[in-house]
C-alpha cells in the first residue's frame, strides 16, 4: 500500500516551527516487544530521540498500551516518515 506523499509547504505557511518538540501518540497491542519496537523505529528517523522520555498508559482492560513519544521535528518530511513507519508496524493500531 503506497501512501501519498504530501506536497512541500513553504516554511512561512507551516503551522510548525522547525526544529520543534512534537508529541506523537501511538496505540498498540500490549506485548513485551511493543515499546522497544516503537522506540527503535522512532530512533531511526530521529537520532536525538530519548527512549527514557516515552510516556506509557495501559488501556483499562490491559490489552492495549498507549505511548507518547516526543520527537525533535526537523521537517514535515521527517514527521511524515515517522507517521508512515509507525502506521505500517503490525503491533500499532493508531497513530495521532
């Protein structure tokens, strides 16, 4: 499945100032490998990402785990790549 690539936005029209701390919410299956998988994916695209900054929230039933990962966004392209990588991961259910 090929996702469309968003057209470039001139910096003066962007709602985000780069570089910027940008939180991303990731919901997935609560298994032992979920957090490490998400951290590894994010670190590939943001080498400055600190795994210790991940905030975890289990669902009320415990089947799912919500993560907040705050990346240092340097461009829209980088954010798009992070979102695409996360949404393709088999353990990830939602990315916001």
